[in-house]
C-alpha cells in the first residue's frame, strides 16, 4: 500500500478487556457520530489502520457490537513528526 501517514489514533475498548486497543487510522477517519452509530447498531466496519509498532497500513474489520468505548484522536503532522 505504500508509505502513508496516519490521520488519527483510534482507541477501542472491547467487552471484557481492561485496556484499549490502539490503532493508527489511515485515510478517512471515522467521525464520533459514525462510531456511536456503529456501536448502537452493532455494525461491522472496515477501517484502514496500522497497529502500534507497524508502519504498514491494512484493512481491519471491527465488530462494533463488541466495543464498549471508543476514543478518536486527530493527528497533527509537524516538522518533528506526528503528534496526537
């Protein structure tokens, strides 16, 4: 897929887990309203992400019926790197 910069960081808390799953979103980031709708409807959504420690983005299918909380942080690209 080539080198691309993340557009956001998505934190998902899954049912029964005590820590968040941190994903770097590439391409169009979902909005808070989209995340809320996916969780309410229990949708499966396709998101382009790179996991922490990996630079290669890939498509991930997330079953939002198993997500109990979601936080989305925008990315700011500066001359010194990426900041959330």
